[in-house]
C-alpha cells in the first residue's frame, strides 16, 4: 500500500536515521569546539612564552652592556603584548572561546564582547545599528601581559644605566694615565722616531751611511771656505775624515736603541766633536756637567730656589715632601714621562740609554721604552675601544633621549674644572685666584701646581700624551668603521614556511661624530692652554729643559697632524704652541746664566795652581796613534806636515790645551834650596816630575761645560726650527749665527766667572791672581779650535747652507774676535790686579823699611841696604809665580814692578819736603812715607850701591833690557857722585852734560841739592886724620852746594 509504505518509511527515517545523524552532528560540534579551544590555548601559551623569552633576552643583553640588542628585544616584546589577540590565534575565529574562558574580559559581557571581537552583531542588536567601535583584546590585558608591561620600563632604565656605566668606565679609562695617555705616548714616540730617522733613513737618527755622507759633505763645505780666516783653518785641525768619521760611525752604530731619537742625540754630539775631545770613561757625566744647581748634592733646584730633588712621590707627579701643594693624581709611571732628578741614574737592561740621549730626549720619546709594546697595542686598538660611546648614543637615541645623552657626554668629555691661578692666604680673594682649566679636566690633575722642574720632567710629557690621546679618540669616533658585537643579529624565519631567510646586520657607517664642532672647539682650547702654560713655564726653565720641551712639542705637533689631520685646529697649532717670538734669545740668556754659575763652581772647587802634566799626556805629546796601523808610531816630519794627516785631539785636553805648558824655571828653585836637587834626582826626572800646564784644573772643566752647553743649544735651536719658528734674519746664515752667538756669550761669561769666581777677591795673592790670568789666557788660546769644531758640526747637521758658506765663516771669524776681545778685557783687568797687588806690596815694603831710615850715613857701605835686599827678594819670589803667564805678560810685569821701584825711590829722593809739612810725619802725596829731607854724599854712595844690586837682579831674571828701568835713578845718583858735576852744571856745558847723562833732569838735581848736606872743614880734617881720603866720589861743601843751587835755579828760571 503506498500510504502504508510512506508511513513506514517516515517512521524508519525518524526513528532510525535522523536520530543518529543528529547525534553525530552534536558530537561533531562538540569536537570542533574542543579543537578550537586547544588551538587557542596553545597560541596563548606560545605568545606568552615568546614574550617571556624576549624579556629574558633583553635582561641578559642589558646586563652584557649591549643596549641595541636589549632594546630590540624590548620592542619586540612590546609588539607582542600590544598586538590584537586574534592575530595570535592560529586558524582564525576562536575569540568566543577565549571570552568563554574568561581571559581578559568581564564575565557579564559574555558573548556580546566575543562577537564584537569577531565583528558579528548580537541577537539583540539590529544589523544596521550604529556601534561605538569594537573592543580589541590584547595580550597586555591578561594578568601575564600586565606584569610583562610593567617590566619593560625597568629593562629600558637598566639599559640606560648600563650605557652610562659604560661611558663612565670609558671616561675613567681615558683619564689618569690610562688608555688615552698610553695611545698618546705611542703616537708621540712613533712620530718623533720617524722625524729623527728622516726620509729614506737619511736623517740624523737614520742609517749609519747617512752620518758618513753628512761628514763628507761638511768636509767639502769647509774646503770651499777661504782659509784666510782662523775658524776655517781651525775647522781642519784635529779632524781627518778617513780616521775620525769611521770611528764615530762605528761608535754610533753600537749605541743602544738603534735608529731613532737616541741615535739622533748621539749623532748630534758626535758631529760637534764631543767624543773626539772628551773621554766618556773618565770625568763627569754630561748630566752633571749641565747641572744647574750646585748646592743640593745632585738634587736640581728651581731657578727660583725651590728644591725638587727627591721631592716627588712614587708616581713622580707630586709636589716635594716639604708639603707645598697637593700630590697630583694621575698614575702615569716614571717610564712614561721625562727625567728630572733621576738624570744621573743609569738605565739597565732594555731601557738603557746613552748619556746624550738622556740629556736631549725626553724619556717619553725613548725608542726602547719598557712600556713601548703596551702603548703600541693601545694605539692600534684605539678604534675598537670607542664602542661604549656608540652603544650609549644608540641606546639614548632609540629611547628618544638623544639631547640628554648629548648634554651628559659633553659635560664629561668637553668640560673644565677650577684650578688655582695664584697663591694667597686671603679667603676673600679665593674666587679671584681660581680659573677654569680644560687640561686639568682632561687629565684630572691641577696643572697649576708643581715647580718648573716637575712640570718639564713629568707634567708636560703627560699633558702632551693625554692631548694626543684625546685627538686620537676623536679621530676614531669619526672613522665609523667598527663592528659592534650586538649588531651582528640575524633574524631568521622558519625554513618550513617557504620564506627566504632574512638576516639583519646593523652598522653605523657614514654617520660620523655628532660632536665634531664641540670636539674641535675643545681641542683648540686644550692646545691653546698648553701653549700658554708652556710659555709661562719657559721663563723658569733650564737650557736642558728648553731643549727637551722643544723636542717634545715638535713631536707633539707631528703627532697631532698624523692622528687627527681633519681637525680644523691643525691650521692654528703653530701659533697656539709657539713658546715665544724671542725664545731663541731666552735660550741665550739661560745659557749665559748657567755657564756663569758653572764657571764659578769649577773655579771655587778647583785647586788654584797649575795642573801637572801626567804621564799619559806626555806620551800623547810624543806619540801619535796611527789609525791605519792601529799601533803607536813616533811622529815624523811627514806626519807633522800641515798638508798631511792632522793630529787628533788629546782627550780631556783638546783645542790645543795639551800644548800649553810652562817653561821650566828650575834654576831659581835650586838657588833657593840647593839641597832639593839631590833629593829629586837627575835633571830629566826633575823636568818630568815638575812639568806643568799653564792653566789650573778648572779650565778643561769650563771648556767642557761650554762645549756641552753649545750642543744642547744646537738641539734646542733645531727643535725650534722643526716647530716652524722663523728667526729674524741675521748675518751668518740664520740660525747658525745664533749658535755662534751662544758660543761667544758663554765664553764671555766664563771669562768673567773665572775672574770673579774667587770668594774673597780682595784677598788674592800674587800666585792666585797670576793663575786667574793664565786660565783666562788658556781659554782664549783654545777658542779658535773650539769655534772650528762648532763650525764643522754646523756644516755636518746642515745648518750652513751651500750658498752661505763664506758669509757664515766670516761671521764666525767676527764672533771669534768678539770672544777673544772679551777674554783680552778680563786678562787686562787681571794684569792690572796682579800689578796692583805687587805695587801695594812694594809700597808696603818701602814704607816699612824706609820709615825711620836716615840718608845721612857719614860712611859708605859695600853691601846694599836692607830695604834693597827685601825688595829684591820679594820681586824674585813674585817673578817665580809668573810661570803660568805668557811671555809678554810676564815680561810686562817684570818691567812694571822694577819701574815702580825705581819711580818710588826717585820720588822719595826728589819730591819737595815742604809739600808734606803739616800733614804728619808719614804724609806724602801718595799716602806713604814723606820724601827724604836730608841726604849726604855717603847716602848717595850707598844708593848707588843699591842701584847696582837692583841691576844685578834684573840681569839675573833673563828679561832683556830690564835693567834700563833703573836708568833714571842710576843717572841721578851717578851724576851727584861725579866729581865733574860742578863743571857740567854750568850753562855753557849743557851739551856735554846731556851727552854724558842723557836721563838727568835739572829739576831733580835742584831738588837733591836742596836736600844735600854738605861737608864742613872739620869733617874733612877728621877724614884726613883717620887716614881715609875719599877721592872716588864728589863731596861738596856747604858753600859749594849753595853755589850749585843758584846756578841750577838760574837755568830753570831761564827755561821758564
């Protein structure tokens, strides 16, 4: 039945098929909901885990000081937390499930909020109704997200604090002798060495071949000069290229340190003949010779008198232990600075330096410094050490606080600090005496503290190194070629996703420094302050300190040009660092002062007696060491020829000092004590044992100090020329003329110091005054060879231009004349002093011996009077002290002394007596005893005997024509004893009188006649009664004396 079949089918469909399908549909829906819930929970867990990982990464990167990686992780975590939650759920939909779970929404909102998330309208809301906007659900709305969002600012602050800590560590590392100063020392050392070696290694500190080439060039220049001048001839003396150049080159090659500043100093001293003239194994070291203070036992003093020897702390940068000032703070080791009080100390091991390298080169520029490797590594790694600045800048810039970073960086990097500008005890003037110092801020030390000795020894090298280090860092900041560790961050997607791997490598190339203007302005302030400080301190510097400072500043300028050439400050470095426009004249004045003090020291400490010729010097005079054969050979006429090999200088007695020996005066010594002849042995032994130089031991020391000081001045002038100092045009080839002036000034003050070096000049004895005169004469005799050696050195180092050879040598001759004139002036002064001493002693002897002497003797003597014998003995002893003097001066003093004796006796005999009346018993025009009042014929006879005694002494001195000093006195005494005198005094016999007595003066005869005591008749009778008749000399009676007096008065009146 169709209807029954239909009912049956419907029943079957309803009971058996639909129920199952409905049940299956319900189960399917439940399974779909479970799957969506599982996927949603998995996505949520994955998102939270990712946020947790990013937060942990950010914290670790911040702790490691990697701000960019830390901030990238923070930004990625923030993006995850603020993204819509639907974007985090895989497969779409499922927001209702999240809302059903009660995550991040209120329960009363229910499905409405969930549908709002998906954008579907609720059943109670019409589809065309206006909505205020959907509510977006994010991970930050969850409890986990809320806590994560609170951690993000903390991590950012930690990144900023870490960046600041890194900056502070970087600032601290650059200061106080840290990385900046180390890099600066390395740059200074390399630049100084490069300048010393020169292009092609042909500089003074370069290859040995360059030294030989320079020596040969000097020989050629000297040969081109006219040999009419003394200097040109002296430049050839004591030097032979084939012998001396090879010796100097061999010695130079063996000097410690190799090519560089050390070799440059040694080459400079060798070029000026230091090792040809002085034995380095004997005598004082160069540091002691050039010492400026002689009162502190090796501890140099400031020129203002403040002792600094032993006053520095272990770091070498503090004040002296007397407590003046505070200790400076930087900790640069002593090997990084110059040498001050430790100049005399020897360096051992790898740090050993030659003596001239220690004098002319600051220790900071030493080629073999112990810290050279460490400093070099710091310089090479400097571009890699600026990452703290880049990281901090990136961190602040990412967080939008770039202006804060700029202020913080500039205040710490380009700041200044207050320092004291003067010393005062008034509190009210405290602010007035405080100034701002950029150098003090850079190094952390008060640059106004410390004496001049400490400044040039320690502070100046450290300041130069720190400033070069600052420029090197600024140049490294502009390079932008570093690769930061946290920049190599790769972000890779899952390969299974089919996308290509994306790698992000960040770099800051091309950005450049954002502080260029501030950096250049601050660098200019630093250089200007260093120049001002150097000019201020140069006033109290010694010559060695000026030479070292000039060398250091020259290297400093070169280093600035190398490490930071793009800075605009390089255009004004020369003007900012110039010591003074008249710095060369300042050096001359300092050299004069030091030489004067050194001369006074040598004269005061030396023995005031001639040096004895030692056996070594005697052998050097008899033998000449042959360079080719290497053996001792006797000098022959061929070797002595001027056209052949010149003799080498005698060590420690150069410039002809070895030839200045006294002539032997052994006979006078033997006549005083003949027993000494047998005690001393044969005549050869006598001459050998008593062979003496004309000069004392102070003369070689003074000449050595002049030689050393000239070499230091040459080094100072060379460094000033390297600095670009333009000297005023001067006759003699520019700077060479100033060097020659230095020699002249040093010689002039040395001559003055040799005269004034005695503590009690007014109490000089004759032998001391004679020795001073001989010393100055010896200095003058050594001048031509000294100037010749200096000129050879100037030609060697290139300060004599090829087109100015004649002009320079002519100027050298004129300067030599000026120096000789200065010595001649002092010799003349000392000659006057010697004569004055002798004259005063002679006057004293005459006054003492003739004070109560009666010239009315009544009897004639066969022996001379006592006064004559005392005068002769004194002059004999005085003339024995004249051995050190030259022949002309010695003969001149013989004539002066004998002439003064004769003049004094003539005045005593002929001066009128009435002029001295009323002035006391011993009054006279010269302040001595009064003239002779009465004299008889026997007194005149005894006077003639005294005159013969004087003439015999004059003949025994060996000085020709010395007896003529007594001619006037002899003529007067002989004429008064001549029996023909009455006839000769007649007017008609004047020609005969002049012919017989050419030196006789009627004025003096008239004066003697007025004092003449004539004999009476009783005296003649008494003489006849005694059987003694005097017929050998004239004896006038009183009436004859009156008659002759009238005759002479008439002739004198007629002449008037």
